[in-house]
């Protein structure tokens, strides 16, 4: 489920980058230069960076699951709730 949500987040953030570039061009054409340039040069790179990060994390999780490097509940040690029988 985490992989699906990370893939959806990556797709949405890349679509948001395209939308912000398009909206920035529209605002530039209508005479709102500062707002259009801020959408193009601030919002679009942030959206692209989020898409790259979500894709990297999703790929890393898939690689760790294939190689067997992920931790299960029984592998977690030295935590404050380790000896707490009420903690689930």
C-alpha cells in the first residue's frame, strides 16, 4: 500500500509541476509578471523535487523488499515500548 501511495504522490506532484508551469505562462501572458515567474521558478521546481523524492523512496522500498532488507516488528529492539505489554 505504501508503494501505491508513493506512486500516486509522485504522479500528482509531477502533474502539479506541469500545471504550475502552464498557469505561470498564462499569468505572464496576462501581464502578471511577478506571479507568473514565481509559479514557474518557485512552484514548479518544488513540485518536481517532490516527485523525484517520492519516486526514489518508492523505489528504495521496493528494492529493500526484494533483497529482504526491511525490518519487521520482531526486529525492533531497544525501544521504550519494547517491554510494554499494552503497546500493540
